[in-house]
């Protein structure tokens, strides 16, 4: 293929090889046409398609799985496969056509990818009452970077207040941060739809410049796949409607 196109498609990397930028582009083009042939074959054989959806672990646990696990829809509906992925990975895989849909928190994606807002959420600081005297004390400890913190680094939005902060514990997701919070030794930031057990063990503290901000989940897709597979238009509509309702509730 390199002889035919007269360009370098692979390059040596360590003990193996990897695609060059031209090789990656050729792979995208080839994948696009192969997906078209695969969709045509499924249509001829009346086979159902599996739609691949990427999202954060917290979004999958609290929104995506409940929507996709609806028994009434599963009886006659298409199949889905969910995968934990970061915003950057989702963007790359939507371009590569290895994901059908993604849920991201970023406001923009590189062209031709498209976005639609699903709903907003706010961020709150939660901490055990044992390490919380009062809100001014917590705010001062946080500002001076003395508050023992759990940071869910893959899902926490960038916050100026946390620049240079050295947490006691890092994890990937808000779900994991909530589990660690139950040790009652550290504080963490959680979205407003996720909170520790009710009672007097934990306290929510407002943080200036953070508690009043609204963050968003957005559905992302590659319009090239919609042209390739018209069934994706209905799946997009289903995900937009169902996930928006789930976030609002």
C-alpha cells in the first residue's frame, strides 16, 4: 500500500511499529467504507446493530445504564455496549469511528464532531463533620491547601482553586471519590446528583467561585456515521430524549 500511495504509512516505534499521520487517515477512510459494507450486510441479513457509547464511569452508573437497562426497550430495541472513556479519548474515537456516541463535559469538539446539551449540574464540597469546625475554617484550609482532599482527577473539571494542590488521595471517578469519602478522613468535590448517605456524618460546604458554577453533560457524535447509518439518527434521538429526562429528574 505504501508503494501504491507513494507515502509512508507506518514507522518504527521501539520494538514495534505504529501508523504515521497518513496511515491514521487512511485507516479512518478504510474504516468508514468497511462500516458501510458491514451495515449493508446486517440490513440484508436483518441483523441488529450494537451501538457503542463512551462516557465517564459516574455518568454510566447513574444515567446511562438505567436508561439502557429499561426492559421495555430491550425487548425490541437495539443492542448497546458502554465503555468508560475520558473526553479526549471519546473525541479521538469518534473521529476514528470506533465509537458511535459519547458523553462529554467539554463545550467544544474538533470538526466535524457535533454536540447537544443534555443537562447541567453543580459541584459541591463534601467533608466529614469530624474535620469541619465551620465554613470559614474549611474555606481557609482549602485556600491554604491544608484540607485533606480526595481528587477524582479524570472527572473533576479544571478548578483554579486546586492548581498545585497536593491531594492525599487521587482516583478516577466521582463514584470512587464517594467511596473514599466514607472513610471520614478526607474531603472531596461531588456533583449535586451524587451525595453521601443522609445523616449527621457529612456536611456540604459552599465554596466561593465553584458552588455557583454550572457544568454540563453533552451528547457527541460524528455526522459522517449518521450519513453512513440512518438508524443512528433514531438512536441519537432516543439518547437525547431519555438522558435529558434522566438528568432533569
